[in-house]
């Protein structure tokens, strides 16, 4: 299965393209790890979120376009030096 992505599409549009499984994982992760600030509302660390989603996508053996989509939504790093945080737990990123 191939998906064509436009390079200038914004993250919100791209998130809508993610498989339901990953959108659910994203919502759960944000709910578990959200930081509420007066300035920016609720948000979480996108580096950690990206690492978590990449891990879930790999576990499920998702097609490469799903991985590509995650990369486009979150152009920054995945985790922090090989690790990410989830519910105050430090997790090692397992790369294939
Ligand atoms: Zn982080």
C-alpha cells in the first residue's frame, strides 16, 4: 500500500492519515503524559511521543508509509539519546 503525501501538508492533516491504531496510541500517550500550561494549553514532549509511536508501529509490523508519516508529523528527534519517557518511566528505544 502506498500513500502520496504532500510535503507542505500540516501536521493536523497528516495525523488524520495515520492508521486508527496509531491515532489511538497517540491519544493514550498524550493523556498519560500531558503537561498543562497556561500559555500553551495541554501538550506533551513530541520527541517522546514520536519514539513511542515508532515503537508501536514497529511492534505491529506496520507498512513503511506509516513510519514515513510519523517522521513527517514529527520532524524532530525520536526520544532523547536512545530513551524516552512514558508515565515517568524511562524506556529504551529498541531499533530494528
Ligand atoms: Zn521527551
